[in-house]
C-alpha cells in the first residue's frame, strides 16, 4: 500500500455468486460490501439475477454503497455485462490493506 498508493493504482474486488434473487439479495450484497475499506471498486458478480424487483433493489443498494453489479456469462466470459457501474472509493484504509497483504503472504 505504501509503495503503490498513488493516483494510478486501483484495487478491485469481486464477489461471485451463482444466483441473486429476492430471497438472498441483501445477504449477498452485504457480503460484497463488508470488506469495502480495502478496494477502490467493489463488484457483485452473478450468473443469474432473477425475481421481480431484484434489479431495482440492486440499483438502490449500488447507489448507497458504490458497488457495481456484473451479469456473468459463464460460457463466454468476455460477453459478460456490467449492469451497474461501481463508484470509485477514493478513501482506502491502509491498515486493512496491509493486514490483508500480510495474511495472504504469510
């Protein structure tokens, strides 16, 4: 973090789920946002997004938490679609970033 904490460096996170629907939307969304102090862009990615109002709820949550939503095309990943763009989190907690890096490399 100390070495790369300039304006050119961006950290991305992706929480990948098989299904987002009315029953699990809040649970999966908040799994995505719970560690949002360490990245610039946070995304919820899913193969299936179903149910009346699910996309509308995702849009509301995205606006509140700057988290993007991506519809994954499993058979052709390059054809995946960004449904809702993530906002840029300019304030990254260096302590969290350092802790995560230490845990991954120990």
